[in-house]
C-alpha cells in the first residue's frame, strides 16, 4: 500500500510532455535573450566608462541618422542613397547568383573528382592551391580581368564558395561503401540508376555540409568585396561610406544587419538539409 502511494506521488510530480516541451522552448528563448541583454549592458558600461570610443547601444538608437535608417529601411533617393533593406537585398542578390554557380560547378567537379582517381590526382594540387587564396586577394584580379564591379563581385563570391562544396562532395563520393558499389555491379545498374539510387543519397550529407559552409563564406566574401569596390549598392560599400564619413553608429547598425542575415542564411540551409537529407 505504501509502495503504491509512493509510486503514485512520483507519477504525479513527473512533468507531462507538454510541460517538458514548454520548458525546453522557454530555455531556448530565454537563455539567448539573457545573454544578449548581458552583452548590451557590458557594452553600454564600457561606452560610459570611456574605455572604448565606440558608441554604446543607447547612442546607436538615439543617433538621428541611425534612427532614420531604423525607421525607414525602404527609402530610395536614387543612386547609392538607399535604405538598409535595399543595400542588403543588393548584396543578397549577388550572393545568390555567385553561390548558385558555385554550387552547380562545385557539385559537378566534386562528383568527377570523387569518381575518377586519375582526375583526383590531376586536379587536387590545383584545387588545394587555389582554395588557400583569401577572397580579398581575388578582387584586384577580378577587376583587372572583368573591368566592371558587378561581374567582379560575382566572381569573388563564386571562387570563395566553390571550394567547400567541391571538396565535401568529392569526399562524400569517395566515402560511398564498397558494398554499395558491389551491389550496383551485381544488379547491373545503369549510370543513371547508380547516380540516383546510390551516389546521390550517399553523398547528400557531405554536399549539404559544403553548401552550408559555402553560404556563410559567400556572405563574408561579398561584404569584403563591396568594401573594396566603389560606387555600387550593397551593405559592404554602405559600411565603407559610413566609416569614411565617421558615422560609426551606422557602421554598427549595418553590422547588426549583416549578422542577422548571416544567421538566417545558415538556419535556412540547416532547415533545408534536415528536410532533404534522410536520417
């Protein structure tokens, strides 16, 4: 009798599935908010103390120019005088084009290198050499070769994003279990059937790892490229112009935009990976 009462009390205290769910959700939301709040407080205290010349969060919000950018992100006065929404959108459009080309070429070359030992030995030294070149080092080469800012920026994104996609795809192809290849030979699968039934499903996790790394690198590359290039609409050039005019609050606000967009891009790619790649 006492044992039954004790077991009933334990079951009564045990949280149900809904309460456990809400507890987990509250922790995932409250913990980051508390961390951000602590960071902002420390930042503001450093600004008050004079230990840093950067404006604090309150100064960024109360600054007249920054407040205008916050309240009117969609304004467009022509030329490069546009709100942060249009500046960010212009950069995202360049990233989308360069990243798409990098994905197509990178996956194709990765499969070629992964399936052909001869091509792997021939091209691997070239790939390993080119992938170590920093994105900014490609800017003057791209400008000299293409003569225009827009195609040069796209090339910088392409050459930055292609390497993680290519290398991860090649590794994924090489990691296909030999038993799978033996089965394909026994069943006499055609090349098309082998590609869709064995190679693609086995390689997808590696491909998405490369794609996820590449999207972050693409976003970093376009910001750096736009800072160097002049006279184009984009969040990177906006930062450089604000710095040149000593509008540090605008630079900080633009950095918040960049961080938020980078986070969203990574989360979107992770969501897509979870939806497509089989568990």
